[in-house]
């Protein structure tokens, strides 16, 4: 039972690394682009170290469509927290509406028809 949650935990850790690799450099716009790319690649290596096992283990319990859906929801949650706390951006009402529509997508993907 606990093993089913392991992919979700690993995907969450993976997404934290991914978010910093892709967007963390935006606070350092004066840094050279080549340096930002190298640092981002280094961070992304850790992302892959969690992402690949998450998908491997997760495929025992979820379809690939379900795994991708889980990953996208986690990505949006992690990114939302990151953009508000790290980048100091405002979370707008239309983002919430968009996320509600994504919840509908999750329902349709996970519903046994």
C-alpha cells in the first residue's frame, strides 16, 4: 500500500528539482547564460534521479496516462508554490480557475468507465 505512494513522493521531489532547474535562474538574470545552462543541467540530473524511478515504480500501479496526469498536477502545485514564495509573483484568480479545470481532467483520466 505504501509503495503506491512512493511514485508520488518521488515525482514531487523530482518536480522541485525541475522547477529550480527551469525557473530558479530567473532571480539571477545578470548571470551568464552559459553558466545558467550548466547549473540547470546539474540540477536536472537530480531531477532525473527521482523521475525515472518514480515512473518505473509507478508503472506497477498506474497507467502511463495516469502517471503523466499525476506528474502534471504535482508540477502545477510545486510551480505555484515556487512562483509565489521564491519568485514573489502573485497567484491570480484565473490560475485557480485553470487548476479547477485540470481537476476535471484528473477525474476523467482516473474514472473507471
